[in-house]
């Protein structure tokens, strides 16, 4: 070997050794960033705490304001992915460096599990992956995980006035999380949940592979439609089967006050709302209002309805089944289905459809819980409940009726088990303005006290809960010697009932190392 070749050889060897030494001396976070930077255009999607826009991106989709505090753990980096390759690289690089990932699509995660962790973590933010592709011939749509419900509805309406998709009413819900948890909305009595109308999906698995329904297999496809996608991978997109709606539908909002016999109407609602015609959905919302100039506050019951038909037919149905509502022609409004999405969100009549594309509501402090009701709640209990709501002042409740299509779908058809046998689902939503620790503790305790009061009147063994209304209290109070697996069984039975065992089997098969995990994820059987 010549002197020049020897010199070149030793320089090359030294460079390699120095690279290895540098890599070994780097932190897992630095190794992750180095690994990810091998992707093209990586600098355009990586945000670290050193970036001036880091906090802006972090808080952009964080609707529960209590997680915006300085003491809330922050991610090592945010990957604002723009295509599937960025998602794949994040999974591979995080896994190789033992870093958790949190997956965020819309940011409506009630307990912050999609953007907070007590372990070193990075966020995959899907808001840039948000295309919506409508196929009118097949009456289907491919929607990306970061596409919002508002954008999806808007794009469908731009193509047709007689097709829709069953989903929630909040415009800024991201398709990735909303659909994977069930997708609950006002078309459910006619067509079921979002997950009941999803026919394909694309997901990045724990090995960084992109899978569709055929390549992932029916077990995994079953699991991600209601079992929470973030336990199994990163949802890239969904293939939706659109549903038929009339060119004109009818909506109404009838208000009744506690001091005007509202309790009697609410009691009758429990008996009839789940048994009404499939085309009719009447939800009950209660909130606290002040009457006129008086200081006295009362409960206002709002009976908000949607009928897939004419006002004339609606009035006939209500007259037969629910005359106590005293629905009048003047209460009813006929409009295209797409305009009802604005109505349900509380927007004034005439609001332009472009409002569906607005980013979302401002952050607020809130605590939410859920229940399922199988027997009518007695009038005396409703009266006592409302008295407590008036004392608390800040909570409103949604009572959403079941029946119709929801009774026809077997509880094992998807991981979402809450089907026949339920009269309605309750959401307790308590929101407030004061962000002091004292205020947060007081309001959370108030939410818990209402939840405790309702114990005799809701489901039991287990006391069921809705996955998309995440509740960190579930499984939180347990003896110190309780295993993580037993904790998982607690929340797993409440969210999924008998489907939890199958979900664990799928999880163990597709992610045996439990890479995709968070505080209430599906565990592997190796726990």
C-alpha cells in the first residue's frame, strides 16, 4: 500500500470512528433528528423547542387549555408531516431510539393523550395531510387523517346535495381520531356511526410499512374502526361509503325551562326519542340560563332535532309520538343537509359554507365525562340533578338518543360495543375561564360529583364510557400494587366491553413490542 493510499485509508477509518463516536455521544433526541433528517425536505416539517414557531405549532390544535401551561411536558420535536414518507420516518426513527410518539389529527383529545406524555416523545401532527377526494360514481370518498369534518362535509357538498357522511358536529374534528374512535353524529339513528360506513383505510404500522385493508387483514381493519387507531399505527386515510340524504331536510330547536314543566317533557323524551322513526334524531341539551333581568338561574332544556324529510311529515310524527314537545310549524326550518351542519354548530341561518373550513374554536378549560343510560331516569332524580347543575353553573349536558340503525348492528361488528339496549348516551361537559390551579381542581371535582350522583341511573358492570370522550379518571384510582394490565382492563371494559379481549389479540399480533402506546391504549398480552 502506498503512503498516499495508507493516508487515505486511515483518514476514512478515522472519519468512520468519529461518526460512530459522535452518534454514541448524542442523546436519543439528537439521534432521532439525525435519523429523520435523511428524509428529503425534512427541515420543512421538523419543529423543535429551538424554533420560534414551536409553541405556535404545538398550541395550534390544543383545545383543552389546561395543557398549555408551562409545566406541561413538551415534545422533543413536532413532525408536521406533509406526506406518508414523513410518517414512516418518524415511526422508524422514534422506534429505533426508544422514543414515544403521539399522533394528532384534530386536537380534540379531551385528556391531551395525542400531544402530552410523561416520557420522551415526539408528535406526529397530521394537519398538513388533509386531502379529500370524492367519487360520485361509486358514492365514496378517500379522506386523509388530517382532513377535518368541516372540510369533508364542505367538499361533499360542492359535488352533490344528496350525499353525506355520518360524523360529529364540530367542524375541526380530525378524521384520524374522530373516525377511529367511532364517529358519533346526528345521522347515527339512520346510518349508524362513521365506522359503520368505512370500507377501507391506509395505516403506517409499527415497522413503518403502509398497509391498506387487503394487506393489513380484516382483524386490524376491524380494530382501527372504533378501537382507537393510535394503539395500532398511524392512520393515513379513510375510504368512506357516502350515504343518501334528501335534497331538503328539516331542523328545529325547541326550548323549555325547568320552571315551565321541562322535567315532564324530558322524562317523556327518554321514552320516545330512541323509538322514533329512523329519519328523526332529537338530542337533548341542558344548560344554565338567567331569565330576563332576574338574578334567578334555571335549567334550559333544548330539544334539537333533525328530520330527513319535510316539515309536514315531521309535524305528523311528533304529533303521534311526542305531543308534549308542542312542536309548531314556526319552529321548523327546511334546508339542504350541508346547511344543517352549521345549524347544529350554533351558527346563524345564512352563515356561508366556508365557515366549515375555519380552524376551530379557541382553547378553553374543560373536563368531560360520559355515561350510557338503559332505563329512564326518574323525574325526582332529574329535578335533583338540575338543582346541582344550577349550583355549579358551568356544566352543560348532551343526551343523545339511540335506537334505529344502532339497534341493528351487532356490538361485535366493530370494537364500538354500545348498541342495542341503550336509550341514550350522556356527555357531561364542564367548561370555565379561570385557569388557576384552585379553579381547575374545584371544577374537576364538581364534574366528578355530578358523575357520582348519576351512578344509580346509568349502566353498570361495567359502567360504560365513550372512547372519544376520553376520561383520565377511568382506572386512575387503584391500589398501589395494581398492574398496568389490570388498569388497562378497567378502562378497556368500560370503553369496549366484550371487544377488549379481541383488541388485545390484534394488538399483540401487529405491535408485539407495544410501540404505539399511551395512557389508555390497548395493551399487548405481554404486559
